[in-house]
């Protein structure tokens, strides 16, 4: 029976200390091209160990991450000055992007009062389809008939999507307090 080899715990601890410092120092010393080569070799090795189904799933998740829109703002007050100026009537500190009613208020105001730059800023957070679906779900709440016409024209929606103004439609500005 071979003898059991035990490691010196002090030497192990020292090795860990050096290893923790050594990796970042080595990466800093390498060129970007060499780091890329090393990363590609590691990715290839990981891919070889996966089944075809796992590789396909990983590729799909990578594509989604690469093409997804930027994560939304925590609140509108973090937005650019252009958006804050358009929304100056609203309490920006209390508007939360995660709140659907608040998101509708922001989208509606930018579509009605904003220019192309404001719309491009909005598109960083929502696709055109998501914007249309959001406005359609609220049926133009809080808008005058003239504003509803503009929303229909900008989003290429019909009267079925945004009906003519009714007095029983809730005003979306009332949502801002929730």
C-alpha cells in the first residue's frame, strides 16, 4: 500500500494567495490578441464536453443576450435630459420603469411630444412591437382625440387598436400615483 501524502496546510494557503494574485497579473501582462486566443481555446474545450443539444441551447442564449435590448432604467430620472424635459410635468423620482402604468405614461409622452432622438432613446428599452402593444393595451388612455390620431399615425394602428375618445376611458395620469 503506497504511503498517504499529506500537504502542508501553510504551503497550500501561501499557494492560494499567490494564485489569487497571479491570474489577474498574468492577464494584464498578456496582449489582447493572446487573451482572445486563450479564451477561444477554453470555449472550444468547454464546447467539446457538451452534447449537441447543450451547445445549441448555449448558442441560442448567447444570441438572445447579444441582440437583446439594454436593460431598462430603474426610474425615469436616470434618463437623458431630453426625456426628462419631455416628462417635466410628471414626478420623475416616483416613476418606475418596472410599473406598467408608469411605462405607458413615459411612452405616451415621448410619442406625443418627443422628436426622433427621443423615440430612438425609447427604442433602446422597448422594441417597436412592444411600444405598439403597450399603447394598444391602454387604448390611448389619457389622450385627447387629436393625440389618439397622432398615436395611430406614428404606430400605424387602427381605430380598433386605439378607439375614439370615450368618457369612460380612465386617465392614465391617474396611474402615476400607484
